[in-house]
C-alpha cells in the first residue's frame, strides 16, 4: 500500500480498503466460474484439474487426489510489454 497510496492521493487505510474490495470482487467472480479481465494487466480464467492418483514421497503409499478448480493467469499485452521494456 505504501507505493499505491501516494500515486492515487489517498491515505494508506483508504487504499487498503479499495484494494481489499477489488480482490474480494475478483475472488467472488472467479469462484462463480467467471473469467476476470483487467485490461492491460491480464485475465484470471478458471480451469479444472481431474482426480488423479498420487504418492506420498516418504512412504510410497498411493493416495487418491480429488478433482479441484484452478485459477490461471494470462498476462495482458501491455503488462508483458512493460515488463520486457518494449
């Protein structure tokens, strides 16, 4: 928050509330299965990982790993260009 607050001209407390609200909104949308896109930054699509068989490294015992939802991140062009100095 130290870097963001002066940039937008708000206090750290107000900035923290704003960022927390943004994260909660994104999290809620992704939980519903929506893809969240932040123009110029990237998108957060959801995916699915199938159930699979795994092993416990210490014992070698097999375990069943249940299916689960996953969240991916796809970088936006503007963000990628900024990181690469273009």
